[in-house]
């Protein structure tokens, strides 16, 4: 799998969603290898999105199409500055629900030490975490650069997400969470998408 993370400061949120819908109507059906996109604009106008592809080649082939280039030109002018791209083959998936049904998505970006250990921790006790936080439908993440990461968590809705944040985990899960936090370098950034745009091939 191959992920592209797209970010930028939106001039206005509504035109962003209009253009995303336009892409879905005009380009999605012929985007060979496209696995899905999650995107949105935060309350303070920050756009962030994941596009997932079967391979880097599939993403490159689609990007080279004239109709995609035409759409991208129209989309990119909706930002205060040209959007940035981050790309990664180092993907983490934990899907124990249907992320397409999420009504709230929270992206998190940061940097940490020992990415190998972080991946081990993220993959541990999945069933216990799913039982403890049933409002989380899934998590998709990618690692890149020097220990940097971007992760999206999909929630049933925001109220259940906030309620879950206040819960105290059992000792085993808390120890795991504490170790994960100890690997962090600096505070992560959060992007709350209260109107997430989530699409995948039909």
C-alpha cells in the first residue's frame, strides 16, 4: 500500500468539499488502484487528507493523467499556499469497524524515537483496545522521514470520542500507552474533522 498525505491552509472550507465531490463524480471510477480517501477541514481552516493506493505506481499513473492535472489545478488554488505532500510505504492499519461510517475523524501528526518499537506497541492488544474503546472504528497511519508519523482515527461520533478519552484504561493498556508516550519527541498536532469526507471505490 502507498499513502499520500496532503495538507494546506484552506481559504474557505466549502469549496474544498465541492471539489472533492467533483473528483469523486468525475475521476474516482477510473482511478485504477485507488483504495480510498479521508479528508476534511478543521475549524481553523487546516486541510488534511489521506489518499490510499495499491502502489506508488498506481498513484503516479493517476497523477499523470490530464484530467487529474486539470482537477488538481482547480483544487490547489483554494489554498492560501500550495498544498504539501508527504508519501509513505510504511503503513499501519487497524480496522475493527467500518471507518466509512465514521462521523468524526481525528488526525494526529508528530515525531518519535524507535519507530520499530512504536509499531510493535500499535499492533499489540488490538482486541483489548477494541473492547475498551468501541467507539473507535479503526486507525490508519504511516511512518516517514526521521521518526515522523501521520495517523487518522475514525470514531462513531465526536461525543463518544470525547467520552472515551476520559476513560481510564486497565493497567496493561495504560502501561502500553505510557510507553508509547515516552517515545514521543515533542507534543503532537491534532486535526479534528467534524465534517470528514470519506470515500472509497464502490
